[in-house]
């Protein structure tokens, strides 16, 4: 019986039964940092960080990095938390935890992938605030996890995925298009299968499944459309997967724009020039953060 690459991959997905685990320390720290910034205690954050030697070293190194314009040496984790600020601590621990989700012998350089995920997460949160979307933190999480299917491809079909990636980057087409051509299935579907199997929250599952096709989301359409636009913005401004896509995009003509506009009328008033200018500054910080975190590995 002939099985297609798609059928083989679906069979493999059926056998995967858990996520590679996050270090025990990072999970409580990440969940603590999800609380409102003004309710966070510096001592508690420092205590959680100190339990993971490599994370503590990373924070000290970052706090002393010229990137943050330090004029005084930071010698303790507590000092690093104060100096870097809670907001930045959240990005750093997120970056560290995402890196732990990548298999050791990943077929493609995962740096660009994490840069993209963090970039989309930040773009989502900023975008959400600008247009009055009611849950900017949920938007951040949606952005961070939207390409969950790609991470799963790293694990279940690394060779085939590397082939699809090579095709996408050499012909400058969207990744999902090359995946469909090579694997017969693209990362949103791979992500959806596992998100459903592991009972991930329905809003995140919808984002993972439909961020390239927001009209097909059966619920949480505004969130899916918001992530979809942020993803597109990042890919168009060089925070994609390490290659450029050959196409012209007019955001206001995207389906996602129409879907989001229905839920957030303030989208119409958004000053795109200012917004993209601010995004560039954010994304520059993401690039530096990812490269700093990676250099230690
Ligand atoms: Fe995607
Ligand atoms: Fe993406």
C-alpha cells in the first residue's frame, strides 16, 4: 500500500504524546511573570531565576551588556532584575524557554525561528494595545505560539521539513506553501492536530490552526486575525524565517484586516507609518536579545 508523505506524517503525529519538557524552573517563572507587571515582586523573580544556574548567568551577562547601556557593574541576580526591568525579564525568560523546545540537532538554524516567534509576540501585544483589543497578553501568547506546528515539524519530520524549508528559502515563497508541496501538509495543520490532541486552550488552537487563513477560524476570529497580521508584518520587515518572500503585501487588503476591523473599529484609525516605525525599534531589540541568548549556548 502506497502511503503519501502526508499520511506518514499524520501517523507520526499520532505517536507523539508529549511536549519536550521545559526545565522545571522556567515553567513557574514564566507563569509568575504572566501576572500584571506592577504586582510582580523583584525578590520573588530573583529567587526563581537563581534556581537555574544557566538562566541566572544569562541574566547577569545581559544586565552587564553594553546593549542596555550599563554604567555600573551588576553582580547579583536581584540587581540584574532591577536593572533590566520586569518587562525585559519576561522576554528573556520566554526566549530561554523557547530555546529549550528545539531539538539538539535541529536541521535549520532555530535562531531565526525564535526571533520570528518573539517578534510576532511583541508585534501582537503592541498592535493589540494600539487598536483597543481587549487582551494584549493573550495576543502576546498567541503570537509566541502561532507557529507551534513548525516546532513540531522539527521533532517529527526534521529531514523532510529541512527540505521544505530549503525550497521555500531558495524560491522565496511562504513556508507553508513549500511545506504543502514537499510534505503534503503545512505547519498550521501539524500544529492543530497536536494542539487538539493535547487539549490546548481553544483560542490558542484556533491561532495555531488558522493564522494563515483567519476566515476559517470557527471561534476567536479577531485574535486569529490579529496574530495573522502581526505575523505578516514581521515577515515583511525581515523578521521571517531568515529569507525574504517575493511578494507585495497591502495589509489593508488582507482578509485578516477585514476580520479584525469588524471586532476593533479603531484599526481604521491606526497610523501605520508611526506603528511600523515603533515596531522597527522593538524588533531591533528582539534581534539583539535572541543573538545574545544564543551566543552563550
Ligand atoms: Fe505560520
Ligand atoms: Fe509565523
